[in-house]
C-alpha cells in the first residue's frame, strides 16, 4: 500500500530549512542563490515557509541567553572557522518573564525552531511562581532541606517543596534532580512528577521528567515508584535499577552501574543506547541557545558514550559523528543537526 503523499506545506517547510543552511554556508554562490529564488517563487507554500523560517531564525539570533558572557569565548573560537557564525546576535537578554512566548501557526520546521525558543528565553513566570527553587542554563544547584536531606538540581530544572509533621514532599516541576534522603521511617519522603510518585524512607536516587515521561534511577537504597496513569501500579527499585514511565502508562525497566547514576552532577552525560532525540533533550539545558534536530529518521538512532556537559557543542558533534550526521551553527545561538 502506498503511503500518503507529503503535504505541500510540510515539504515546503523541510525544503526551506535546507535552503537556509545552504545559503548560510555559501553566501557568495550566485548559482545557488538563483536556484533558491526560483524555488521560492514556484509556489505560495514555498514563499510562506521561507518567510516563517527566516523570521524565526532572526528571532533566535536576536535572543542571547543569560550566560552569554560565559559562552562567548567558546563561540568566538568557532566563528573564524565557519561562515554561518558571521551572523551576530542582536539585542540583549529580556529578563522580564512572559515576553518569550511567540505563538504562530507556521510551517512544521519553523514551529520546531519556535518551540525551542522557549528554552533560550527562560522559564515562564508561572513556573517561577510555582517553584521554590529554579536553575538556569548550565547551572547545577544544591539545596539543603530542614530534615538533613539534600537535593541537587540539574540545569533547567524546578522544584516545589512541602514539609509538615508527617510529610516530606518535593514536586519536580521541570527537568531533573538527585535526592539524598535522610532516613525517617515515620516521615516518608515523596517525589511527585505529575502522575508519577516516588516514595522512600532514606536513599539516594535520581528523577528526570521530560516530554515522554518520567525516569527514576536508584543509586542506593530502595524506591517505590507509583504510576497513576498505569492504574496505581507500584514498581520497587533497588541500587542500579531504573524505570521509565511514559505519560501514556508504559513502563520500561533498565539497569545502570550505581556509580554512574546522575553523572551530570560531575558535568558528564553518560548514554547507553539512548535515541538521539533523548540525548539532545538531555543536553539542551546545558547549551545557551537553541538546538534543532531536523531529521526524524536520525532522531531515533541509538547513542552510547560519555560526553562533557561543559562543552555541549562538542558533545553534539560527537553524537552526530556516530551516525555520520552534520552539525551546523546557523547563528551564534542556533544549531541544526541533520543527516547531511
């Protein structure tokens, strides 16, 4: 059975993204420019897709992350070697919340870039108001709790805490956190992530939430993980055990050496057969710009290795090399990964 033809708008968006990269790489290629101009006037979807991609790329270039001063030396070393880095970021970071949300019904590739802009601008005002602690790009923070427990927040994360005579509860609102829990049999320690709850007496474990679901990994002790989506199913985990619970109710168990749990605390990203899309998602909070994975087929490719979170661009290039992919910095704050 033949597959359905690709919608004109989707095809135009994909082609517009490809044209953007080629024009950035060869700005003086007259023949390339002529072919592009011919493509652009061929159809209305082409013209609209190009306008959308161009507009959102300009927005990305204009928004510098909060850690621009720290990232600038690294970026400067690459600008001399790549033509795409000639496009300089304009403006200054907008630290007022609520101004980074740009909603527009644009073509598919442009929408992907727009969605990533939220990561550049920063957490929303609502998240800030709900949270007791928030971390920004590349920031890792330790929180000492009243009972002697400790939370280590990964970059781009947020938590809210509730303590009472018989209750110790932390809600992971965004990102990832490692918990070192002081034992207290009369006051169980609970970590909530929407429909998933982890309960312990005293242990050390990591919790990560993302668009796909929640992953809990245990370094020491025992953790009981309950999923409301899966009918209140309880999963018991010991040292070196992990479980990923999808928002749809699926459960996938795995194992990891305890000493490698939450390696991000040491600025390392340890991956074992992780889809590239998940690897990039874990890297995004440590990069002060926007990362777009433009190839759906490439997104599912497995990645195994150890990567340095202090140099996320180099980590991206290492991941890409594993599958012959290409990493291009279209602007100083926008990176695109594609198969070719």
